C-alpha cells in the first residue's frame, strides 16, 4: 500500500474548505507548535525528521533553517517557492489545488520556528486559478484566528501574502525569485551572501518549496522521529512524484521514498505499466534538468542492484550511470521515442529561459539549440556531436546559477547513453523527412543558420 502523509485526506469531499480541513485535524500543528513548543523545539523536530528540500536540490531543511541569521531588530522572512517551473513537474499544483490549507498551515508553523512575522507565497503566473484558491484559504485562516495578530493568544503574529510571477523558469531559482518578489527583473544573484543571511529586502530569508513546507505539518503533528522512520536511509519520508509520458496512468503519486523504480513504473498502484504494451526506452527521473537514463540503468544500477526511488539510489553511479531525484518530475519514454527530438525540445527551452547574465549559459544554450536544430534539419555532421559535448562541458560550473548545469546535463546524458541515435540522424538523412513533419506540426520554424 502506498504511504500517504501529505495526500492522506485528498479524497475527502470539500477538503479545500476550512471547515472540512479543520474537522479532519487541520491546523493541529499550529496549535501544538504555538502552545506547547518553542521555535527551537520545532526546528529540532524538523532536523530529526531528516526532511530534505523537495524543490530539486534535496538540501536538508533543518540545516537550512539553522543557518538563518538572527540579527536583533531585523525582520526575517519565509518565502514559499510555488513557481513550479521545472518541465515535467506538476505536483505542487496538485497539492495547492487539492489541499490549500495544508500549505497555509505549513507556512504558519514554519514561520513560527523561523521567527518570521511575514511570509510570501511566490506562485507562477500560469497558476492564476490556484492563486485564487490559496487566497480564499488565507482569508479563511485569518477569519478563524490562525493568521494575524497574537495568534491563539500566544503573542506570535503572522501575515501571509501571495505574489504572482510572470511565467519565467528562472524565477524558480531562489535568488531570481527574491529579485522578482522585490519588483525587479528576475536575475539570479551572485552567492554568497546566501538568502539565509541577506535575502528578501536584504534580510535573512528561508526559501522553501511548497511540498517541503507542507511536510512540516505531519512532522510536527507526529514528531520528527516518526517521519524519519518512513523512507530509506537519508531519503526520509514521502515524496510527491509527477509521472508523465508513455505510461497507462500519468498523475501525481505520493510514494514512500525507497520504492523500486520498476514497481513505480509497472505496478497498478502507480503508473500501471507502459502504454500499449510498448517497451521502456528511457526515463528522465527528476524533471527536465536531470540526466536521462536508458531502461537498463533506470531499472538497475550499474552494480546490478534494483534502482530505488530515493536520492541515493537514483544518484548511484554519479552522472556516468546514475541521475537525480530532482523535483520528482518522472518522464517515461517508450521504444518509439526519439531521444534526439526530445533533447531538441529541452535545448530550445533552456535557451529561451536563460536570463543572459553569464556568457557560457547565454551563448552556450543558444549554440546547443542551433546545433540540435542543424542535426534535426539534416545538415549535421559527426563533428557536431563532439561540438555539442564540448559546449555542454564548458557550461557546467562556470555560471552564476545552476540553470547553466540544468541545460548542460541533459545534453551530456543524451550523448553519453544514446550517441548512436545522434549518429543515425547524421548518417541517415532519410530519417529526416519525419523530422520536417515534426517541425511543421510543432510550429518550429527551421530558421536558424
Ligand atoms: C533554474 C532553476 C529553477 C528552479 N525552479 C524551482 C521551482 O520551480 N520550484 C522550487 O521549489 N525550486 C526551484 N528551484 C530550486 C530553488 O532555487 C531552491 O533551491 C528551492 O526553492 C529551495 O527549496 P527546498 O529547499 O524546499 O527544496 C530552481 C532552481 C533553478 C536553478
Ligand atoms: S546561468 Fe544562465 S540563467 Fe543563471 S544567471 Fe547565468 S545566464 Fe542567467
């Protein structure tokens, strides 16, 4: 049976509304934290839980909170990253849409631990309808005394504000998000200083993903140890996975970390197997930025052990034979998928979304898109494949923010595992006819030289 913590009440009719949410145990973590705990003991529970950030990097949440600077007389902020911009990822949307009060509750309990009297939820422009859902939940929380001044008579006051982005991938990067929240163009900042020291308006700030903040609720309700007992090794708790692609049952699944990848793809409890009985060809396991793996390496590690849905197991083998859990955007591809066409879509995306501050990313993403286009347009050479490899290797580690790596890793992995497919496009121009059709139906102007 799937272990449900975040989505355990997802099936209850009306759970979006305050009354039903409260009747099913809602806001108990706020009551517990504010009335019987201190900010320090809440932080202790989060540390004990082993919770790792669900936005993509998997950084330990308790450790991040522990870094928050506390200069006297200076405001501190909690900012919820609801930008959900990583292609293949749609789990925050599901959580906010279905159980909006869980996020609001998590914001209050987390802010209490951080000593933040103000918090923000930064949500992507495309989620306008969810903005409305969350605004209603926030209003209800104010009306019932969970937000505002002197909550539950404990002396803790808190206000939550929503802020809507304009639809840029880069605004999901935490420092670009803070710039955007301050009303500026969403360009990532050079770190250090890190947001924990100088974040929003120059004040100490914690930026956390929607799912991370929601997970604080069961951690405080049931205790950090109970949460840490779920999952495997340092991958504690549950994770929301956005499953898409050529599977029978695409959707959002809450899994206990440690479920075998094979079970996740083939069991009826999750993806329900491959669509039309096709063979599995490859998986992008953690959103478009993480390395693609061919079927044999996603199902088993290079050592022949079953690959598990956990930070460690998916990372086993580094980028030579492994990948990352990332944001949990699990894109499944069957035997008919062209890895080269798929990669072209990704390279177009990253070129479009680069903010342009650093040359390796600004120029490199453009060059990669152009070379991919050239190969798909029937004019590629074998040298172009080496050139692609060379360009991606010169982006990694040389940019202000990780968008550079996010653009480079998919290229490296596609060439590493599927080089023969690139060579086939170069050596066999007859396969190109199909590509011209692809350009046409997808409205992609083959106008790059
Ligand atoms: C280009 C780029 C886009 C990102 N997009 C998101 C996003 O949409 N949502 C998110 O939570 N984190 C995103 N991140 C990660 C954030 O920078 C940050 O690490 C995260 O919000 C921290 O929250 P967590 O510790 O709870 O994971 C992105 C990072 C990069 C480099
Ligand atoms: S790596 Fe790319 S997106 Fe990030 S700051 Fe540099 S140019 Fe902008």
